[in-house]
C-alpha cells in the first residue's frame, strides 16, 4: 500500500472575492489544499479547502494562515479607488504583512495581484512595445499597486523569494464590453499563471508580468509572462458576438481607460453603487 500524498498547500488571500471564487475550482481540480483567507467567510468550502477569517493587515493572523503553506496567492484587498488611508492600510500594509508572514514561514513563492492601473497613464500602444512598463499610476489605487510591486521586488531581492507581480487586466467569467475584449484574463488563464508561479519559476527574483489572456484584440506584450512559463490560452474573441463592438471606447488611448480621465476622481469611490467590500 502506498503512503497518502500530502497535497501542496496554498494560502489564497481574498479567498471570498470574485477572482478567487473563479480560481478555486481549478485549484481544487489540481489537488491543492487551499486556505481561503479573507475578511469574509468564503462560501461552500470543499474537502481540500479551509476558511480563515481575518485581515491581511493582522500580522498574527497572517503568520498563522501561512504556517506550513507552500505558496501564497495574494488577491486580498481593495479593488478600486478609495481614500488614501484605506488604500495604504489594506493594499500596501496588507501586502507588507503578507510578504513578511511568508518570509517568516519560509513560503518562498508569492503571486501578488497588481493592476493595469499601476501603469494607467501610459499610452495603450506602449504596452505592445515594452512588456514591463515603469509605474505610471492613474489613481491612489494605482499607486497602491505600484507599492505592491515595489514590496514584491524588495522581498525577492532581500530575502531570495520568488515573487510574481501580476498586472491583471480585467478578471471575470467573460468579457463584458469592447474594452475588456482586449484586457480580459480568463479564470483558466489565471490558473495557468498560478501554475507558472508554483512550478515553473526557477531562480529567486521579482517578475512583473501582464495577467491578460491571449486576446485577439489584446494590447499587452506577453513576453515577460512567457519568460516565467505563463502561456495564456484563452481569447476574449470567443465572446465578441455578445459584446457591442461598434461602440467607440472613448478612453482607449490610455491603459487606465476612464480611470485616467478627469471625471474619475482621486481618493473617491467612483462606483459607490457597488457593494462595499
Ligand atoms: N477584478 C479585476 O478585474 C482586477 C483587475 C486588476 C487587479 N485586480 C486585483 O485582484 C484582486 C482580486 O480582485 P477581485 O476582483 O476578486 O476583488 P474582490 O473585491 O471581489 O475580492 C477582494 C477580496 O479581498 C477581501 N479583503 C478586502 N480587504 C481585506 C483585508 N483587510 N483582509 C482580508 N481580505 C480582505 C474582500 O473581502 C474580498 O473578498 C484585488 O487585489 C484587485 O485589486 C482585480
């Protein structure tokens, strides 16, 4: 009789959130044990999932949540513009606490959720030329994501960790408008990025990559991702029939889209109608 194989354990912060919820079936299907770390209790945990309720800003809670884990996928945080104080606390301090808990627990592989908005004031065409654009945030949120990347760089260089900062375009089950036909990251491709982080990254270091699918209308240069073994397979074009492709995207010239416009105010929740997280 062969001994039971202990599954690889992943801590998934933001485990109750939208992107994590779409990722979970892929992680479960691949046999990972997943800790769902979030302020909210993630629903319907499967046999290899456990629910850990607390804040990524709490060092004791995070030290416990990452104890014995092999990797952390850090999606927990605020996903849109908020006040400076909220973004500093949740996105910047929360990432520092997560990385520090990883370091203390010997968790050397970390995937950090960055965003297009860290580079939102670059012209869209620049993303095709240069696969790793320098930070050019369009909001305080974008600044917080640039700081997330800087923290990842520090922990990789200082402590020999393997850190990927993923500039996520637009997550979701499917693209919903003309803009997202270019920026969509499919759930299956988000899993491919996790797999690259877990098993293909070799040497220690910090890698900034686009987390965008292989979209026909994509603007992202995917070379940096390919260098770490991330090969997206999906194409938003498969959903184009359900999208109004004639509507002009008036903000298409800048990577941040409408978030880089004057009407999208800094330090203010521009989407108050969405549920507060
Ligand atoms: N969805 C996108 O298109 C997109 C694009 C770019 C980047 N991102 C980033 O990806 C990540 C996930 O995005 P999402 O769309 O799933 O967002 P989401 O809001 O659905 O999920 C984020 C989760 O983080 C949790 N959270 C918030 N503060 C927390 C704290 N202090 N401690 C623990 N958990 C906390 C929330 O409860 C929520 O469940 C975010 O970091 C976001 O900035 C998302």
